[in-house]
C-alpha cells in the first residue's frame, strides 16, 4: 500500500483553513475585473459555458494533482522538481518563482489604488468624474509611457499600508495566515453578495444581467472565445503558480483531496460569478440613468474597477458612500490574499534554496522581502506606472507563464508520475478518480496549452503590443521576458540547498 511522506511542518487547524486560504489566493482581481468583461466581450452565456467546460475538464483535474503533490510530497517546489527532472525541473521551478516575484511588484500597487479609493469613499470624491479622479488624482498619469513624471504620493502611501498588512498576515507562517483568512476570504463573498442584492433593486439592472446571460450562439465555435475562457479559468485558479501546492503541504495526511479541490475551484468560480452580476447589474442602472447604451459604460482591465464601476457607484439612488466602501474593501481583501500567499511562497523558496539565509529568523527574512518588494513596486508608482504595469503583465501571462507551466505539467504527468499521484488521491478521497486523470496530465493538458500558446503568436507579432514604441517594450515587455528566462537558467545550474 502507498504511504504518504511524513511531515514536521505545522498543520492547518482544520481542512477549511486550507480551502479558505486557497480560495483567497486564487480569487483575486482577475475575478473582479477580467471575468465580467470577458463574459461581456465573448458571447455572454456562451463564454460562461466554455469557462465551465474548461473548469471541469482541465482546471479541476490539474488542481487536484497540485493538492496531491503538496499534501503527499511535502517538499519545497524547486527541490521537488529538481529531484524529479534535474536541471529542467529547476529551470521550470525558478521561472515560476521569478514570475511570482515580478507579479508582486506590479500587483501590490493595484491594492494601493483600492486603499486610495477606500479613503475617498466617505465623500465619494470621484463623483464629478471617476476617469479624471483615477488618472489625475491617484495615478498622476503622464502623457507618454517613457515619461516617469515622479512618484504618486497616494500610491506610495497605499504601498506602505499594503506591505505592512501583508507582513502582519504572514510573519508567523500559517498561524498568522489562519487568523487573517477568516476575514479576508469571507468578506469578499459577503460584500459582493450585498452589492449583487442591491443591484437587483436598481432600475435598469435587468439590462446588465441580460448582457451576461443571453448567449450569442454565433460565437460558440469561435476559437478566441474558448481560448479566452481557458486562459481565464487557468489564471484565476492559480494553476501552475505553486501556491496551491505550497498550502497543501500543511494538510493532514488523510485530508480528502478531491473534495478540497472541488471546494476551492467552485469557491473561486463563485467569486467570479458574483462579481460579474454585481458589476453588470449596477452598470445597467448607470446606462439607464445616463441615457447611454451599456456598451458605452463598460470597460476592461483596471478601468472597469477604477473608472466604470466607481462612476456607477456615484449614480446610485442612495448609499453611494456605503457601497463604495464595501466595493473597495472587496478589492483590497481580494488583492491582499493573493499578495501574501505569493510572498509566502517566495520567502519559503529562497529560505530553502540559499543556505546563508537559513541563519536569518523567519520574521526578519519576511520583513526584508517585504522591504525589497516595496522598492520593486515603486517602479509602478510613478506617472507612467500604469503603462509599465500593462506591458509587463502582458509579458507574463501571454508568454512567460506558458514557458514555465507547460514543462511543470509534463513533469507532474510523466516524472512523478501521475499514476502514483492518482493512487494517493484515491487513498485519501471518498470520490474515486479513474485513469482519465493520467490522460489529462500526460497529453490533454500539455497539448492544449502548447496549442493555445502557439495559436496566439501570429497576433502577438503582427503589431507592437498596445501601440507602445519599441524602446518602451524592450524595457518593460521583451526585457523582462528574456531576463526571467536567462536568470532561471543561471539559477537552475545551482544544486538544491537542502
């Protein structure tokens, strides 16, 4: 009979802490601003159908394997991949760690924007125009991507508070995380539910709901719809980003892997659906109040959360301040859960990989990492920070993520291998998993991601991304892509520290 590896790690007090922590890490700002717009832009209910298919066919099986790896192997990620696949494993592992490091630099400023808006929610300071408020008062946005324009004071102060919140969330490891997640994971569900219920009573909200629910069947066989649905399902569930594996290390040996995975995946999806209905119901009311079509009040990316929806909140017939406070608390809690989970992974990895750092107390190492990431985040706190964020975010998720996650899945499928993981899953789970999991991990998952990536390349190189000039893209898109790959290769030549 198979046996699980023993552990000396502290364990979660309950299986629900693992589920809450994983949902909190997975349910981030992409659920709030990317998912609603993707539904709107890709055929409404057709996109939802494609998303659900990708969720059950690919994301849940892959997440199940990640939980099994963390719960039964109980090794630091790069050490694990090195033991299974040598230099290639270390290369893929370091690449994903560097993706997380880069991500932390520009993701935390978004949390800072949410704090700035929260501060101004008392008097709804953007009521005379959220667009000018966001670009001028918060970002102090420059006209050109190449012009730094000095630091934005609101963003810098928001970063200070954000990193302090992150530090005190993780400075005692899972002990402090367990205390924090009870609030930071529960609050978004509660607050988004309140915003959704409120939208039900707003005139015009039905028009917003219809844009989400009425299927455009002409798009059901469109490749871009399925590609966007798959990428949203993968990225919003943190597939490949190590966090689920890391958190699963602190499970008991007999934690039900299948049920835990289902709770995490469906909880993450629930945040996406709640956000979509709360936002589009409110935007439907705004369109009616302003005498516009809903297509004129919808936006994508940060603009949805920091321009379009704040404008919508300002048009509410009552409670503008209260609902603004609720929304921006939601933004901050969604962001901070993802940030401290990612930072915890980085701290644990470098602490294991570099023996010299093992002499430093964990709390001090965490504080040092928070300080260094604060300095890195300042690169996105200037007047051209939004441009930099846009370019480097595209570099990660359109390219580097695929470079790291595809070999990772191949290693899980062929080198661990997945058949062993499946037996371990069945050993601890009440739901039996068949050999279909082997096929998904060995063939369907890798081939699907390779096809997805390669099919996107012609459009990528047809014209410069975002209309940015070549020099700017060299520094903030192509440069980071090459830098991550080269540095990963260099670090991969090191042997494991432990």
